[in-house]
C-alpha cells in the first residue's frame, strides 16, 4: 500500500484540501503523491511551530503559489493547523486574511454566527 499513488493522492486531498500543486503540472515537480504528502506534512509541522517559516517552506517547494489567494485557500482548507498559529499568521498578513474572508460563504447565516 505504501507505493499506491492513488492512496497517497487521497490522503493528501483529504488532509490538505486546496494546494496549488494539485492544479499545476504535478509530474514536473513531484515524483509521487507520497513525496507531496511528506512535504505537506513537514510544512504543516513547521507552520504549527513558526507560521511564516511553514508557508515559506511550502512556497519554496512549489506546493503553494506565493499569492494571498493561494495561501488563503491552503489555510482555509487545512484542518491540521493550530488555531493560535493561524491567528498569529493572519494578524501579520492582512492581504491573506482578506482573501480568506472572501472564501467563506456567509449567505443564510445568522449574523452572530457569521461574525465568528
């Protein structure tokens, strides 16, 4: 099972929902989804210690693009990131915060719930 690329692809996509590398020429950057999984996992661990370093790591490896929209999509769809570190990162990157707010669907929500 460890060499099953389809399994690794599903593991990647279930843990990190939105990654630029999924849409771009995957085969030019990564040998397999297992390699991508390991890079994403390492980037998430780094983020949970030092958020700026974690994002820089993922950009350097070509996993996410260096744009507020791509970073926001990654942060919005990744559930393994510590909430406190996410707040720390967003407090220093208002452009990413604005892009993240645009990703949320506020229709048919009670106002206090939408503001949370």
